[in-house]
């Protein structure tokens, strides 16, 4: 029996090429390995076994079992018997033993042993691969964690390769992407994400080049689902995956973990918006209270309301008849009289600036039948309107308009998706609005049971359409403007 690190087979004696190759293979293994002949004598002992127990191959090879050196005397016979029992069995057997290190410490190892057959097919010995139990448990725990993540984890988990194509997707992520676990594999992210794919791919490229970021990132994307396109916010974390077998880290791809926080983000945005608008109303009331002229107070209210809400604003008042008496004096827009609106104030067209009094000389604006402002007067409420996209004709020449109390309208749906649109070039000018307008909200001015006119808020195509919450805010602002305008009219009317 040779005392070398590993004994070769009969076909190659010590020092022959086959012996060197076998020794190199055994020493290069990640698992500790030892082998016994049919009599229980150790014939092989590799470097990993030496690392775990501290006994060198010269000290181990040639010994009978572990008695007196690598196992306690009370345990040595049982350990050897259980290992040698696999020589006559089929397949591999797993055992756990407490062995002794060379320094006297004990280590719990998990072994996999199997019988070795000779050239004549008869049992010739046993080989045993072993590792420390805690290392094995760590490996099993890692595998179990991977399996759990890629089944039904509460976070979406996606592994992408260096070409940014998904290679593994768990069930949560597949549902978030609106597809099945297998159908998304190997597909470009641009086929799965309608909008926001540039930001997502940028984050993945950064992780591949620079490593994982220190914090989480909130990414807004639009994905295709069986119910249609949906705008979602995904709180994402990224990990760069590198091969543990390479001398230098070689990126294998990126692990992307995310969860849907759309409802939380929208609630936070709505709370911030309500807080800001409440503060604006408070500031507007304080500023308007210092105005001697009620008309100046009305424009002050509108100036404060425009901040972060709209790009343009118009005030159109009902044209006063030449003579009024009786019931007509109570409501300038009588039930049977056609409504004529006169431009009273407006923001500068084509430039930013405060609301200023118009110089139209009392000439009514040329609003055609069906104009949103006229419809708001008819309904004594609010009307939202949005331009059709460029190149898209409105059906039957009608504009896409919706009453503010109907949030399921097409304009509201487009606002939910948050997609800016390019307005048809003639849509705004045909309605006597600034040419860059794409979304409108007309709110009637009501005071003392009368309709005094209409306030029109306008947004450009780079912003989303007005929503129901916007209409409610506009109605609050319009109520204060109406009170100021009513006071201005009362002061002008001779007693």
C-alpha cells in the first residue's frame, strides 16, 4: 500500500501518467474524498479531506478505518461498519458522523458512500465523499431559497442574461408582466414593457457595469395585460450575478427583484397634491382678502389655482342684456335665452404670465354649438374635454368630451395611463383656445342661484388629461371666483 496522496488503479502504477492524472483529479475536487479497500484500509485521501480534518495523505493512507486517530474509539467501529456495509449494497448511502480533527476538535460530517467493483465485478472496496454538515446545510438552504423565490414568492424575481433577456421568471413576475412563466423567457424586454423600458434597461446595464446600487429604485412602466395596458410602479432591487468558478468575476447577468407599489405611490401623490392645493386655496384667500377691487380678487384666485394645475385659464361671463327687469334680472342666462359669453380675463396666449383683464370691448366670443363652455352652462356643472391624437379624426366631427361626474370616460382612462398626447392642430383654435391646448376643463360660475359664466382651465399635450379630482378642485376655486365676480357686479349696478 502506497503512502502517496492517492493510490492508482492496477492499470497505472505510482509515478505513471495515469497515476498523476488520478492524483490531480482527486486533489482538484471540491468535496473531501477517501476510499477503502475490501479490508477497510484507506487507499485514497485528497486535499479537501486534509483541509477538513487536518490529517495529511501520508498520515491517512494505509490506516485501517478511523480508529485511534480520526474518530473516537467508541465511535470508530460503528463508523467503519456503516461505511463498509455499502460495499455490498446498491446505490449511494448518506450518513452523518462525528470525526476528530488532528488538533483534537470534533467536526460533524455528512458522507455519501458507495461500493466499488473490481475488474471481475466483485466488491473491491468503498469510496466515501464527505463535507462538513454546516457547509452542506448552507448549500441546501441556498437551493431551497432559490426554489422558493422561483415558485410563489411575494416579490417578482427575474434573472436576465447579459443581453437583457429573461432566463428565469417566477410566478409573481410572470403575472405582473401579463404573461406566463415560459412565454417571457428569451424575449426582449421591449416586447414585455410598453413604456419605461429605457429606464429599466438603463438600470440593468448599470448593474452589469458598476454593480448593484445601494438602494431600491421605483420604476414606472406600462405593461400589456389581458385587460389592456396598465401603468404600474415597481419598487426594484438589483443584484449582479457572477460566476464563482472564474478567477475574476465574470458577469452572468442580473437578478431583478420587484414588488408593485402603484397603489401606495398613487396614494402618496394624491395626498401631496391635496396638501398643495389646500395650501394654495388658503394663500389665495389671504391674498384676495387684501384686494380692494373684487375683480382683482377673482383673478388672484385664478392665479393661485393655476400653479401646478393648468397652463392657461379663461374667464367668460354671460353678456348682460341692454335692459333687464323682473325675472330676467335674477338670472342673466334666462332659461330660454341663448347663452352669449364675453371674455373677461385670460392668461397671456403663447407665454406665461398672470391672469389679466381682456380688452374685447364686450364682444361675445364665437363659441359654436356644442362648445364645452356652453355645455357647462347648460348643465350648470363641469365638463372635461380632450383633443383626439394627431392624425385621428373625431367621430362624426364631435370632440371627445365627458362630464366631470363620469370618471369612466375616455378622457379619464387616458389620464390614468399618464400618457401625453399630441393634439390635433385645429382642435384648440376651433374652440377659441390657445393653439397648444390639448385638455380642457370648463366649470360654471354659480352664485346666488345664478350662472354668471364659465372658467376654462387648459393643459398642453405634454400633460395628462383632467381627472375627476381636478374637476372637484376647479369647482372649489370657481366658487370663490364666482363670489368675487358677483360682488363686482353688485358694486357696478346702481341702486
